[in-house]
C-alpha cells in the first residue's frame, strides 16, 4: 500500500489530510493542490470515499474549530454530515455529495487555522483511544450512533445564530465518528453524552419558544 492509498486511522491523520502545508496523504490517488484551498469534495477524496467514519470527521472537525463562525457554515456542515450519515446508515459503499455541497471551498489560511486549533486535542484523544467495548461501534449498534448524528445535525440549520452551540454538538459528532473509525466504545459513550446534552438544549429552546 502506497502513501497515497493510506486510509486515515487517527484524528491526527485526518488533520494531516486537511493541512495545506502537509504532503498529500489521503486515500485517493487523485492529487489536490491545497495552496488555493480545498473543496469539500477534495477533503473527502483525501480521506477516502469508502471511509465513512473519517468522512464524518471532516465537517465535524471544521465545525468544532473557529471556522464555525463563518456565516452558513453550520448549515452547510450540518447538511454534509446529514448526507454522509444517511448513506452510511443504509450501507452505501461509495460516498456521494450533491454538487452544491461538494463544491464549497475553504481557503488555505482557513484550513491552516482550523488544523492548528485542533492539533493538540486531536493528539491527546489519539493517545487515549483503545479498542474497547467494540460491540457498541459494530453493526447493528453503529446504526444507533448514525441515527443520533442525523438527528443532531438536522437541528443545526435552525440554530445558525448559535455557533458556539454548533461547535459543542459538532464535538459530539466528531467523538462518535472517531469512535466508529477506531472502534472505541468509551469514546462513543462520550459522544452520546454530548449529543444528549445538545438535544436537551434544543428541547429547552423549543419549549421556551412555544
């Protein structure tokens, strides 16, 4: 297996594929020059169109970073995550995105900012992850995780004015995606906890409005 065919196995690997200053290390053979930034499709090509856990991590990590304050970013990220998780839920082998999502681009400075912000927490989580309670992240239990991701991501377009909320709940999605990728049930439980708290906040907001 060559360097260009290596599927990301850690959060740090995923960040490396998004780093404009790093050599291309993605799973696809097509090369994407990141000096002018990357489209969402480019990012997903770099992590591999068959690696749904890593694919979910890409938009989730972007929303955890300071880039979540960019107008419409929570909506776009939520739609991307919703599209990926639905396809994973139904067992699709190859990831597909509609053009209006796939063509969205982040500039090289934006990518560098996001990657730099996430390096330290990603390295810490990588060092703590293990193969634990693997049955929680294996079929059919993984469908529960994907369902939770879909429900939470579907709320983000309606909460566009609360970027901090999106960042926190995106952190829960990132934990779940990472857990599915590395088969760590402890991390999955942590992700469920964050998403549960996020849904509780949504419920409280709805109750307050109505």
